[in-house]
C-alpha cells in the first residue's frame, strides 16, 4: 500500500462548510491526526485510527503524520479553517524540511478550507471586500515588537485587518496593547467585528467602534476584523451589515 | 413566496471545492445571476432562470438581484472564489446602500467559498502560513499611487503578499511597475508563485525568484503570491514546495 499525507481544512465548524474534496480524503484515510477538538469532529469507523494530540505539539504531530505515511498509511492531518492560514500546513513542511530525506519523496497534498476570517466576514457582510491583511496576534512564535510594527504599517497602508488568536493563554495582555496601538495609528472610530465561534451554535457577532473595543470582547475562539478607514455599517431591520466598498 | 438573496462563492474552479452550503443554495434558487463564465458552471434545470452578465456591471447585477428578491424570487449571486474577497459581496452592499429603503428588510446572506489565493497556496505548499496581505492590483477602482504605497508598506511589514487581478485588460503595464516596486522594496530573491487557473484542467504553477519574475508570467486567470523574507522552497522529487515557516 502506498502511503500519503493530506493536510485538510475542516472549515470554521459547520459541517456544511467542509468541501467534498476534504470529505473524500477523510473517507480514504487510515489515520487522522490533529488537535483534540478537531479530531472530535471526525466520525469513527472501522479501519480508521484517530490520533488526537494537544495544542503546541504541532511539529511532533507533523512528524508523526509523515512517518506513518512513510510506513504506508493514508494520513489526514486536520486543521480547523484553512490549513494554510496559521495552521498545520506550515508546521508539516517545517517537519518535512528537518526530517529524513526519504520523507521528501512522499505524496503530500494540502486541501484548502474556509478560514475563520472569511467565514466571519461573510456572516457580518463583506468587511474584507477591499485590500486587507491577516495577522496572527499570538506571540508564541514571534516577538511582540514585530506584531506592533505590522499593526502600525497595516494601519498606514489602510488595510482592513483580520486577527487570529487575539488572546493567547500565555500572554492575554497582548491584545489590549494591540488595541491601543490601533487606536493611536488609526485615530478614528472605524468599526471592529468580534466574531466568536462562527458557524457553530455558540456563534456570537458584535460590531463596535474601535474607540469602544475592549480586550475582553475576544477569547480563544474569536477572530477580530478591524475595518479600513472606508469600512461602513448599513443599518437594517435584520441587524447591522459591515462592509468595505470596492473603491478607494 | 418570500424572496431572498444569497451571495455565494463557487471556489476556484474544481466542483469538489464547492461547499455543501453553497450547493444547497443553488438547488433552492429560482434565479442565479453572475458573470458569464461563472454562470456557465451552473447546470440548468426546470424552475431556474440563469442571468449571465458581462464583467464591469457589478452594481447593475447587484441591483437586479435585490429587486428580484424584493419581487419574491430566491436569488443566488455567484462569484468565483470567495464572494467577500474582491468579488460580488461588496458590490451587493454598495447597491443595497444606494437603493430603495425597502431592500434593507430583505433576507441577505453571504456564503463563503475557497478564494483563489488559498487554493493557490495549498497547491504550492503553504506560502501564506505566516502573516500576509491580499491586494487587488486592478486600478479600475483605486489610484495607482495607493497600490504602490501599499506594496511598499507591505514589504516593510514583511508580509507575504497575494495579488488578485495582476494584469487588468485596461492597464496591463501596472503589473510590471508593481514588480519593479517590489524588487526595490524587498531587495532579495524571495520566491514568487504564479498560479494560473488553479484546480482546473488548465492549472499552471510556476515558482521563480523575485529577481526573475516577469509581467508576462501572469494573465487574467493568475493569482500571484510573493513570499515574505522567510518564505522558502523545499526541493523534492515531486517538485518544489513553497512555504513560510510559522516563526519569525
């Protein structure tokens, strides 16, 4: 049997957002590896072994997946959202590069998914409809000074901004500092979207002016979108619609 | 009958990348509107009217969709990729804001899709695995000076960058200027991905150093990803893998 590794995106939570391509890979797998809550989304079946692991062990998980494929298994590494956006695909290639040369001959594919910022944007309207950036606010893997520099430059470029991992467990005060930097750099009351657990039964959406955004509006399951200077809210009887026009 | 409007993303081309959520909306629609090549992807059936329109009439198309919903139709506006990324969702909300007040009571939903940059990134590896930005290089809707400013600030922030519409018909020379700006601002030979018609039978992927990137490597169906200073290529027997590590 010839092994392979697929790194697959499960989307933000709703099973109706899992692509048929990903569904087919899950059905062909002999082994699925991933962070505990993502593995919990996979139905058990005969011939399939589920390998759930904790957060912060991405490189071990990636090496495990590659070695199982080397041993002939059909392995799916599951990420939430899109595996290429602050998720397992980069970790897998880091492990590949650091690992034994024979791994490089493996059949490895990345299957995209609906990433959290795009699901959140869709639920709120179209805040990412013009130029934007995506920043991982976790400082596990990069210094705070670099995050702050990127926030200032992104504001100067007038990008809409999507923030992943706004409040990491290890440094929850980082997000308060990020909001302070943004208030100073943007100097207006542009709208901010706090989108928690999008597309799940726990979904909560909240739109506030940047001047009123508070760190505790975000938790580990929240993606935050800060508008550009052009981002607007349309008030409707069904609630506010947040969007950025196409023209600058 | 109660009308509604759904703005749905068909993904980059492969039908296996259309989410079940979007598929269900297409099955419930009475009317589908969109740009000619996207409408060509929709199978005809009894009870469904297809309304294909040309490029550059996004606002007319959006208003048409809203008016049909007002008249009780179940309308899907189709975009390729994700409707919220340089596509129809913002145009729809522009039309909504400019239109009759009664439209604001309509049931309007945006359904996300796999956007071109994420499909291209997945095919090549994981070049967007660290902080990145997405810029529409078409200058139909914004001045060139703003594009150039954003390119310079994005390089200074050391974002990976995804470019949509690199070569617009109206100003094909813009992309040559963008590459010149990037070569000056980045001052290295970081890898650049030209991803044409991703996930379709016409797919072509090409990775070249920034110093060797040529404008004619892109056309209207190409998304371009320029790495950050950390983006790397792993050579494998199956071809190059392009990725950006998670750590900075």
